[in-house]
C-alpha cells in the first residue's frame, strides 16, 4: 500500500523537474510561487525561482510597468478625464 502512495505523494518543480514531497493545499507548498500581484504561478524550486533564466521561471517577480510611468496612454487625453 505504501508503494502505491509514493507515486502521487510527490510534486515536481515546473522548471527543472526536481522532486519534493506533496503538501496540500498546493498553494501552501514551500515551493509555491506567486507573481508580483499574488497570482499563483506554480511550483518552482529555489534554484529555478532565483535564476535569471526565463526558461526555468518564466513569470515576472516585480510589478508590471504602468502606462503612466512611460508616458503612453490607451485613450486620447480628452477621454481620460
């Protein structure tokens, strides 16, 4: 019975496929990662998360640029106010 549990009681890093014990709920796993806005992005080990390789962790860790920071706007000026 214990051997049958072993297959589903593991989780894997989405970057390098490292194996770790399963933890439920999965969002509370010690490898659970979130982007700058708190959206769950998946399970990534520390090595993949801290690497600068976008193949290992493809999500942004800092906030996304806002249009006002770059002087660009979607709507014409008269529609913004």
